[in-house]
């Protein structure tokens, strides 16, 4: 099954709305007061909606038409502006110097990382959160190719200034803390 069909089917049958990404919720105070944000691989758009509620102009991109329909309907219901687009970021990545904020949650395509860095304007921020191979639970993808290695997110964005990073692995009391994911906020300084 191709990716578009897979995700359309998943969003068609999905009844629960996910929570916004923890990396965003815990770091809202780092957002600029204004600017253009991108929620890439947005799913049903919970992060795009939060970014819009924080006063940013927002674009939400996803491969799935079903997801984009849900984002658009929820934005209308909440009275916020979100420009929702069906767009395959791998085939059509964001243009250089076009966003002040880029958010990616639970999507990993390593070859897209340089495009994301280029798409940030100087002073722009990337908020990134996705699953790690060093996990405590079975949450997330079964294929290790879709999971980060230890500290890999730091290396993927090594050209940016790291403002926030969290990855706990299996260290200490695994019943507490932030497990199964790595989270990063990084700034493009030039």
C-alpha cells in the first residue's frame, strides 16, 4: 500500500485526537511573537492549531487529504487561520528562507533535514520530536529506520544552535520522565 493510502485510511478510521507535541507545549515561551510557521507532516493538525492560537501565521502540510480536511474543519471551528495543504514534503520540500518556525512531530525522513534547515529564516526555530530506538515501551513505529539512534537528532541539526534538547533513553527510573522520544528546539543563527 502506498503512503498516501495508508495515512488516509489511518486518519479516516482514527477517532481520538492526539495531544500537541510535548516539545512545543513545554517550549511555547521560545516562540517568536509573530511570523510564519510550518507544521510539517501535520496529521490532524493539533500542533498547527496551537501555533495559530499563539498568534503565528501557520501552514499545515500533510500527504493525506483526509488529515488536511480535518485540520481545515477544526481551524474553522476554533476560529483560527491555518493554511492547510496536501503536500508531499519529500517531493516538494519547503523553499529556502521561508519560515520562522518549523515543527515536526513523529515524522522522520533524514534526507529532508538539510531542506528544513535551509527553509528556516535567520533566527528561525525548529521544534522536532520523534521516536528513539532506545525505548521503554512499544509506542511508535516497529521499523527501526523510523526511529532515531542515541543523540542522532543532535547530529542531524548540528549546524544549528541547540536551545533545548531532551532524550532520556532507559536511564534511571523508566516509569518517570520523558521516554521513547528525543526532543529538540534549535535556532538558525545565520
